[in-house]
C-alpha cells in the first residue's frame, strides 16, 4: 500500500494514493505520456501503468509507442533502451539511481579487453547491460528470447554471452551450445535459499516451483517451469495448480494475485531473514517519484549519439529475431 507523502513545497496534493493516481493521469494526458512498468515495480506503480511487461515486451512497446513522453518505471538500462529506440522523445526514469547489479558487473573498458581475446566470436548481450556494452555487441537478447536467438546462430559461429553467467549457463543447457560467459550475476536471483525452497515444497507438496533463468543452477533444478517474468505469469495463470513457489523478484506476485485471486503464490525465501529477494534498484521508484518526474519532466535519460547509434543496431537485430 502507498505510504509516501508529498511535501507542501512539491505539490498541494494530499498523501492519498487516489490523489496521486488522478494527478498522474492528468499529467499523462497533458504531456501525451505513456507509463511503461516492469513487474518488479511496487503494486501502486503497476496499477497506474499503461503497460506492464518483461524486458522484451517493454522494448517492443517502447519501439512502437506514439506517445511523446515515456515514463519508464523500471531500472536505468530499460529506460536507456527506450531512449536508444526513441532519440527524439523525452524518456523519464523516476529515480536515476535505479541501476542493476548485472549492468554494473560489466564495464565497457573491461569488456572490450575480454572481447579482444576472442576475435572470431560474436557477442550476444543480455539487455541488462549499459548502452556502452550494447554498442560492443552484435545482438541483444532478453530472458524470453535468449534461447530462440542463440538457436538461430550458425553452429560453427562461436559466441560470447554477457553479462549474466546464470542465464548464459541455462541457454547453453537448452541449446547444447558452448559459449564464453562473462562472469556477472543478479544479486536478487542469487539470494534464494535452496534449503528453504525444499522445506516450502515439503509443506506445500502440490505447489509448482516457477523460476527465472537468472537463478543459479541449484535453484533451477527444482523448478517445474523456467521463464521470463511474462512467461512465469502466463504459466501460473494457465496452470491447473493452485499453489506456486515463485523464485524471482516478488513484485511479479502483485500481478499474479490480481489475475488469479484464488491461487496461492509464495515468494521463494532468501538465505538470510532479509528482504533481499526484492530488487533494491527497482524498489527505488515510488508512486510519488513517478508523479514528480512527470510534473518536473526530470530525471531525463540522455546518451551520446555515437553510442546510441551503435547500441541501436543489436537491439534492432533482437527485435527482428524475436
Ligand atoms: P524479464 O522481465 O525480462 O524476465 O527480466 C527480469 C529482470 O531481472 C529484469 O531486470
Ligand atoms: Fe538487475 Fe537483478 Fe534488479 Fe533485474 S532484479 S534489475 S537483473 S539487479
């Protein structure tokens, strides 16, 4: 539930979520803005969004939107991708600090040196990377199309896969391809406790375990189904089961519970008794910051045109191959 308050010098709004919802709706009309939100956003943000999706769906929406302004309720690499696709539009990110541990694990400098060791390899990069890494890549992929894209690459063509080693390993298993992996990972998907998941399964023997491919192999081997956030949501809705253990960021459960209110969705527990299965970057965005970003038309995403043009090519390639 929404708890933030608007300070008097920011707005004359009360702190009621209803006021914020209607103020955001008015601003959206005024600016011809669209709100694109990822499933890991807090529930209130998902509820005000025009489109909620996984990274592929969000990129496709960003590529086709007629809006003049894109408010991206997600993390920096997602808003940056929207800007790469829409250089003339205003792209807003409610909190510029909303980064990503995967993107942070792969600096352009280090990656260039890594890539130089494998001159005959092509580079397939997970969309969870900076524009600079995209500019050094041949094709971008997301968790929903990584297997499909790798399967389209000729067998004799060696591949570097960056930056997520867990997704890379999963793709290798699914395709039987050997790939050179960059050693990056997501802090959220590496937090799940195998022991606690197994204990939950004992308490809920009928529950299906749904996992995101960013999880480590020892978690994925317990999964009944592995997929992107959109794929996990669809699976949960279509399945005959009524109980699920969800091994990904628990923001997705907001949508699962909304669409299937009679089913039980249990978040997979982290190793420690912390809330570290919540992405600390995604959760920096709040409904209040969404309102302020639209009202003040900032924080805005900007990037150099030379990087943008280079980063666009592998994103377009992904959109063609998806
Ligand atoms: P998808 O929504 O594409 O499955 O990605 C999950 C994720 O970690 C985004 O940061
Ligand atoms: Fe990055 Fe992981 Fe957060 Fe997704 S959940 S934004 S991969 S840190």
